[in-house]
C-alpha cells in the first residue's frame, strides 16, 4: 500500500522569494524548500504542508504573524479561490521585479548563458481590464465555499458561469465580477447566467456529460467591436434561439454573435463548426493602421496594448533596412509578419494551424501588403532544406514558439542556415533558455528585454536578440 503523506505544521517561517508558477518559496527547519500558495515574500507564517517529497514540501499558510511590505489589497472578491490572478496581493512594482528576476535566473541557470545587461522589464500601462478575450465555463454543480459547506442552509443555487478551480477540471467557480476584461464583459456574462436560470436552461455537467450550456467566449477589440460565442452541448433549437435572441436584443452593440454545438467530451472548438447567428463572423483589431480580422478560432495576443509594445521591440531588435528576407516562424495569424513587412524586402511566415494561415493571408490582402507569404505545416518538417532552396536563405529569423519552445530539429535547422540575426520571442523563458543554450557556440546574445503581458499573474514574455558571431 502507498503511504499517505503526513501533513506537517511549521511555525513562524519567513517567505523568502517568488518561485515558479506563481508560488512563493520558504525554507523548512530541515533545509527542504517549501512551495507556498497565497503568500508574499516577506510574510512570516505558520505553514501546513499538503505534499511531502524528498527534496521539497508544498504547503499553505494557516496563520500570518507578520505581513510583507510587498503586499497590497486584492481588488477581486474571488482572489485566493480563483486561480486567474495569483499575484493580486503583491504590489505591481514587486511583481515586475520578480518577473525580471525569473527571466535572468532561467537564462543563467538553465541556459548557462553569457548575458548583456538585461533591460528593465516593460510594465503594462493597464494592470486590470487588459484582456481582449475571456472564456467562461458553465456548470450545474458549482464550487462551494467553505462557509457554504459548513453552513446548515441547503444550497439551492448550484449553477455557475465562471472559471475552473485550479487543478479541478470539473469544478467551476461562479464569478460575480472579473477585473480582467473591460465592459460590457461582466454585464454580458451576468445577463447570460441570469437569463439561463430564469428560463430553466440547463447548465452543463462535465462529469456526467449532460446539460445544454457549455462555454461563453467574449472578445473585445480596441476598436470597440465585441464578439460573443456560446457553446452548446446539444442541438436544442428552441432554447438556443431564446438565449441568442435575448442577447441580440439586450446588447445591440454586439458586432458578432455566434454559436457552436459541441457534443464532444472536451470543449475545444477548433474542430467544430462555428455558426453566425447575427452580425459578422469576425471582428477587427487595429495596430499602427493595420487591421487584423479575428474570428472565433483566431489566435491574437490577449493584451492588445502591450502586444503593440512587444511587436515594436521585436521590429527594433530585427534592425531591418528594407533589404532583408525575413522568416517569421510560428507566425500564427501573421501579426508580427505584417507589422514588420514595411521595413523588410519580404517576409515568409510558417505556422502549423491551417485556419491561422488563412487568417494571415486574408489580413495581408485586407491591409494591401504584397511582400508577405504564408505557409502551413509542422515547423520541424516544413522548415527544411528544400523549403530554404525554394524560398531563399533568410537574413533575419523571428521565432515566437509556444510554451514548449522550439523543436530540436528546428534549432538544428537554424544552425545550418545561420541567419545574421535571430529575434526569439518567448512566453516561457525556461524553454527559451534551453533553446538558446543550443545556439550559444554560434550566436552572441546582444539584447534581452522582458515584457509584462499579464499583470497580476506570474507569466512574463521575453525577447532576445541573437547575432551570428562572425557577423560581429
């Protein structure tokens, strides 16, 4: 039989640092590290461990003897239960400092890289209401608070429209107000929930896989265009028409109102048909006079204002004169490719998602950009010698891979091609450090610029400029 981990109580322990994934770090009397949730460096706390391993513990604070001067009051009533904004209790300046520290530590400790002076992290002007896309889940069996569980009262309102409890795929926290997306996001979500309850529309139960309403997506662009997409578990025309007609009438400012009928076990919509109920099947975002068409399945950076800053730095790092052939790896919907196109001779974008490439081509045509080309396929197989012979050897490569970083075959191909400059945009500096370590014999790191795209969270983007050593 497997032995259960015995919980240990440590008293008056100082929280020392911020760690990975939004946790903080303390030291147990036996020398082991303790990873904590809902604490801030500088707090002095009693700790109840929840997990014990050979090298570390995981735990939660049970009592605060001293509060850190880095603390601030969370704005959201759901803080501590909702996992969306784990750092709301830490002052924004301190958040930025720990994000900068994480980037530097990862590059040095994981990559063993020689770094220039790391530029100060670029903070976000908006610390709340900065997201242009939110996805909420319905549940007929919502997450109950400790107060509700311990009360003698019978719980009648069990429907929820909100976020998953961290680590619990079937538990949804009902959200009263979210501080991540501007109005009318909160109003739309609350209206949908109240209307559904009042009219007896069934909320989905993911464990039993039954019910009607699955998810609600809201996208809002800087141009004021609003898209709402409701996902239904089954085809119920009468109920669907009732809810969508209500939204169309209640929110005449909606640019796009769409729905999906998804009977699958999971709620991803990328392989599902999206049906337009009213308005357009897309909305537009704008950046430096360029317009980008966004549909229900499109990827677009979720902090529009900070994405503009990210792209400007990327373009500046690339140092384009108008004569360069640029490859944009993991181009997505071609946003970076089109943003830099006027400074380059030609830009070639590669992406594995066919719908994203269709968006990229449509956006380039809409923006009258004629020096971009986009190709679809798995990066490690498309970005090969034959492709390079056909399209030319790039002077500059911009790469913006997913969190897992670049496949080793992609890195190997870059080292064969040896472009003069590589601009590596990353949402995970740990995998970025791993990739950069593979290139350090051939490239020098010229610049490092962290960018905060997600205030109140531990996530941080990082941009690195690499220059070929014989080009120095």
